[in-house]
């Protein structure tokens, strides 16, 4: 999800608007279901713009693009479900890079030991991007196509120099009018107005080209306000198909997300989110248990 600042007034049909956007976020990934419980931490600074066109019936079409540095501690951010492999069987794809390159081999071995045994030291600065096209024909339906490019700048641990790619498509249907604010006298009986259904698919590739798999989240959610604080809760199954490199079968995981947004000013929004996912099936280099992604930050629009 892109945490943009307040969208501003609704656009009239044919009206066009450009909003520069700056997003600063600190986030962490906690893989508690894997041996050694690997961690990744990062501080991102993304800079870009939102290009938005007004459509009939209150609809809109928008393109958002952002890019900037990602300061990495521990591991780099990666696609959900990536298996950490150490040269056994078909899972030895990382060894093809570092064992044959003396310049990076020692760094790889040392980085792997530190990432899994000595905490999460600062690693390097990578480059992160975000590009989304979003079509909203009315106030109850939205579909988007998103690309998350991520350039790894150094060989360390399981990370290999190159461009990671993640793409996603999502559709959201609001079952009510979305206007629920408990600070304005709404009761629990009005919560149905904030209910929505979300269907999202994401696919990922590692920086050296390995196909990591894809997952689909058909989730049910609800959004509401308490005064200016917006709270969104969603949960459901995750149908995950790992790439063949992992040797793992298709499985159904379970998860959810809590998202908070609060406008400090018309063009400044602070946000936080927590996404726990429970893996229901273990396997070689993968275990049953929880993974967490936690983040918080601030977004400015101009």
C-alpha cells in the first residue's frame, strides 16, 4: 500500500492534478518461523508524484511514481515466502554467484553468519521504487496495478547485486458508503458501512532472476474513523504457490493487517501498519509459525 498524504478535493470530470509526494518510512520484517529467526530493518526515503485525472460519476484515474534510498540493516526487504538456501539440492542457486567470485565470497560468508547469529548490523544503501496505476470509476470500486522494483547494491548474505521485482494487481469493493466515524455519533450498527472485500495477487523475482512464487489474498476488511484517525482492519487466507527453486508445495497461510493513518495537516499524514502472517505448513528451510511486517512513517504532499 502507498501511504500518500491527503488526496485533496474531488476532481471534476476532465480536471487534472499533479501532487509531488515525499514518504519517509521505517519498517521491519520478523521471520519467526525460520531457523535463526532472520530480520530485516530499513529506513526508506521515497520521492515522487501523483498524476490524477477526474472522471464522470466522481471517479478518477491516477498514476503514482516514487523512488529513493533504502538504508538496510540485517537483510534486504524481499518477497514473502523466500526460502533461505545454503547449497543443498536444487536450492543452491545463490552459491553459483558468490563461490565463483573471490571478490564477494568472503563477504557473503561473513554476512550470512552475522545475519543469522549476531543481530542485524547496518549493511548498505539500496534503491527502492514504487509505480502504481489506479482506476476508480466510483466511490465503491477500485482496481490497481503496482510494480515494486528494488535494486540491491551489494553481495551480502542471501542478497545478490541486481534488480528484485515484485508486481501486484488488486481490486477492492466497498460494500457500504465508507462513512463511519465513531467520534461523530455513529454506533456499532453502522460498521457495515465500512466493510469491504479485497482481492490481491502478488508475484516476485529475486535479483538474479529466480522466480520466487506468487500469492493471492482474498481478504475481508472494515475501515472507520475515530475523529481524524482512520483505522483499517483486514484478514483472510493467503493462497501461496512457491517457486520451484524452494522445493515447497502449494499451501494456504493465514494473515491480516492493521493500518492507521492520521492527518497532522492538510498535506501531512502519519501512518503505521502491522501485517502478521501465519504459515500453516513447514518444509525444507521453512517452518510453521508467524512472520510479521511492521512499519511507521510520514507522507507529505505539495
